[in-house]
C-alpha cells in the first residue's frame, strides 16, 4: 500500500503501522521486539516502514531509546568523557542511551530509535544520515546539515583561542606559538582553531609574531615543537586532548623551564592537567553543557519542533602555574 504525505506527517499507531505493512498488530509487535517468530523479510519490511513513518511505540515514548554514535578511533579520554556526559544527560531526560559504533550505523536503521546523538568529529555522519533519515540527529563537535534538519552543538574554537591569547598577552607575551594535530577528518575544525588564534593575535596587534604549526601524526609532534621553539617564542599553546604530558616532557628535554623560560597552555582534562608538574593552565571543553544542550535540542527535534540554529558552547580557561610573564619582565 502506497504512503501519502499525510501518512508520513501524522503520528502513527501500531494499528496503522500494521495496516500499512499488511500484517497483524501482533506481528508488528513481535517484529519491533525482535522476536524470532517473525520471518526476516517481514521484519525488515516492518522496520523499514516504521522508520519511514517515524513510528515510536508507547514504551519508547515513555523512555525513548537514543543511539549515541561513537568512533572508537578517536582519542580515548575525549571520547570516553563525552560519551559518559551524553549518556548521563539522556538518562536525566528520561531516555535510554545505546552506544553504537560509527561502523555499525546500519543498526540504527534496523532498530527503532527515537533519536540519535553523534560524537564523531569526522564531518561525514551528517551526510550518511541525510540518506538514511531514520530518526532525528544532533551532532556534537561536528558540522551540521540544515537542509536535512541536522544540527550541531559544538565547543567554540575561536572563543577558546581568544581566552588564551588575551591571558598570555596580559602577562606580556608577544611571540606566541600554537600547535595542534591536523587529522584528515578534522580539517574544518582545525581551520576554525587556526583562524581563532590568528584573529585573536591580530586583535592584540601581534599578527607578525603569531606562529602556527600542525602535525598529522603523534610521531611528528616533536618536529612541530622544534620548529616553534626556533621562532624564539615565549609562550606555547598545544591544542588537542592527550598532548599535555608530552608537551611538558618535550619542553624539559629542550632545557626549557615551565614557566620560567616558556609559558605553556594545553587543552586537556581537568583531572589530568591539574596534577602535572607544574599544574598546567588549560583550555577545556564544557562536556556537561555540550551533552545537556545536545539532549535538549534532540528532544525538540523528536517533538517535531523547529530548531533555528546550531549552538556554540563557550570554552573554559583554567589558569594555573604553567603561565607567567616572559623572561625579563
């Protein structure tokens, strides 16, 4: 039986889903609950119709099943921290989170999820989702696709750079270097970070003494730092969770005392950067707020309400002992 535009717009009951599928209500119920009494081709047909009609049974309305799409190749502490915050926020909103690998996206079309949140910073989930369209999607720290009603909640990379540069400039630093890993799937995000750094330096009249270096793989980290140190910088910014320990270690290998010879700002987890020697000044993402706003946005989309724009979450700068005035000041 063909589906009309009216069928796709209205809320579908299990009786109507059964009518469209040409089967009984009990067969639909068994298919949705993955019971073995239903033939695979019948189950596939019912699940396909349910996804197209955006059907959600009563149990899911009370406790909606939410897919949390993750990429296990991402940096472990970042992924684990964000996954935990998102799952907590979903449960606090009355939902039930299910972590799904990005490589298993087909599961999201086969299982009746009410919505999904992606924490994959790969700038391709939205493109895949626009073809699948199985349920509403919100992306965290990724890029949106408004034409398909896919929105994003992301940390503001430019605002984070402004906080750092203003802090270092207020201390008297003029020659400032910034480095970050530039992986193939995060080029757009890296570009925004670079833009933010250069714009913040220009706002302080320091564009001629702003130095930027990227590295594609962790093995290239030392070479990138070597180049920046040769520019006679007095302050170094290292972006990317996971490089705080390595940055401090390499600076000590170069004979640089922190902060006597060089100030260091990293991007990291609070519980890690706080206990290094010296405790590091760090810019941090607000994981709890990222998760909370993503869940709020997803709930709006699940209710078919209009979402007008993406959300930028301000970064936090925690000032500790790794930053001080430059030598001689």
